[in-house]
C-alpha cells in the first residue's frame, strides 16, 4: 500500500519536470546542436588579375637592349624625339645647374685656323742699346797692297757670288694651292644637338639639350661616310690581290644626360660617327 502511494506521488513530478528517462534518440533541443547545410559544390574563385608591373626605367627613350623608333639605319643618336622630357630636365637643371654646368660643352662649328708662329725678337750684333746712332770708325790710313795672284782681285761683280740661292723661287711646289684636295672616301660633316643617344653600354638615354638656353646646349660634330662599303677613290693604285673599301669609324663623346630613374643628371659617354677611312683588304 505504501509503495503504491509512493509511485503515485513521484509520477506527477516526472511529468512536470519533463524527464523522459534514458533513450537512444538524441534530442537537439536538449543538447544545443546546430546544423548547417552542406553546399552541393564549392564556389568558383574569381580569375586572378596581377597588378600592373611598374616600369623599371620610366625615363629612357627605349628599354635596355632596345632601339627607339627615331633611330633609323643603325644610327646611334636622334636629333629629335617625341618623348623628350623637357620640363623634367629644365627642373633638374634649375636644381643642379651649378654642379653639371661646367660639364656641358658645345663643339664649335667654326673652321680651325692654326695660330701664327711668334716672330723672333730683333737681335743686335753690337752692345749698343736700341736707338743709339751708329758712329762709323775712321778710315784706315794705309791702303792694302794689291796682289795679282789672288783670285778675289779678279772677281767679276756683274755675276752673283752664289747663283744657287734663288733657285727655290723658280721651282714649282709639289703641293700647289691650285690643286683641289681629294678624299679617298667622301664624308658628310654635320652638327647636331641630339636629344637621345646610345651610351657605351648600348643603352639609350635622354641627352641634355635646351635650345632656348645657350649655356645648356651640347652641340656635337659628326662625319659620316657618304658611300659606306663602296670602293675608295682611285687616286692610288693597289697591288694585285687587294681591294679597297670605305669604312665608318665611331668615337665616344662625353655628354650630360638624364638618369634612367629620372631623379638626377649624370655624365656618360655616347657613340657618334667620327670619320670615314679607306680600308685595304685582301680581295
């Protein structure tokens, strides 16, 4: 009787508390489980676009190892180029003009005139100062005897004593001024103020040249073959088995240019045509 009463008192408590006893079924509400839906397939990633690569040499006429479009037929300089950074070079000259000004030199287009040799100072055979009047000595009283056996007493004064002294005036000079000079290889001489040129390493750079400011002009003289590779002038005969050919020679000239980084000026050497020579080679 007591057990029945005890069971009847416990059952309401179990029902009110929600106790369900042990069960193999997992209840999500009691264990706080969270479920996420599994996607059917992973999302496709967007295509990767790399950032633009900055130019390593933004202030060069052409990348290292390349040639700008203004250089035609193997030329090593450009008199004009469309991408010339005038404003940047003007700013750097304003900032560093005192430093690089002495290095900016322009070649003259005037012909060379050799200097005259200085005339020798007048020499005096006597110890008389200049301006002293000459006083002739008194004539000798005694008259020297005339000896007929001496040859100088029979000298004819009508004939010159040294007849060969004036022959150089009658001789025709080999290098006469009337004969025009002829070149073995004709050349074309020109003067340029280049805006771009190739340095000794083969890299093209912008050359400092400001036409409106004469102190910042670098004029360069060039001599190019008119007919490079052709035979030389037939002034001189060649031995059998040989032939002649005109060849262009280059020279290095130092100029002030813009550095590839664009933040400074620098001094470098550049290639320019210097002369045209006649080369004799075996046939």
